[in-house]
C-alpha cells in the first residue's frame, strides 16, 4: 500500500510540474499541492486519478 501511495504522489508531482510549466490554471496547481500535502487519501481519489491520467495523456500529446 505504501508503494502505491508513493507512486500516486509522484504522479501528482509530475502533473503539478506540468501545470506550473504551463502556468495557465493557478487554482489547479493549488489543488494539486493540497492533495500532495494530504497524501492522496481524499474522497475524490478516483476522480483525481482519472484527472491525472487525462493530464498525462494531454502532456504526452504535446511532446
């Protein structure tokens, strides 16, 4: 379970870095920071993971 949490937090950091790089939505950046601080155990965990996957796909399309 600890390994999964570390992976999830690492993915959040990757998405956070992309949001900061784009600097287009400061609210999203603040939300990501708060999720990392909480350690990903939030009620919106499933939605967050879907959003992470979507953001990663969007990021890969920009490469």
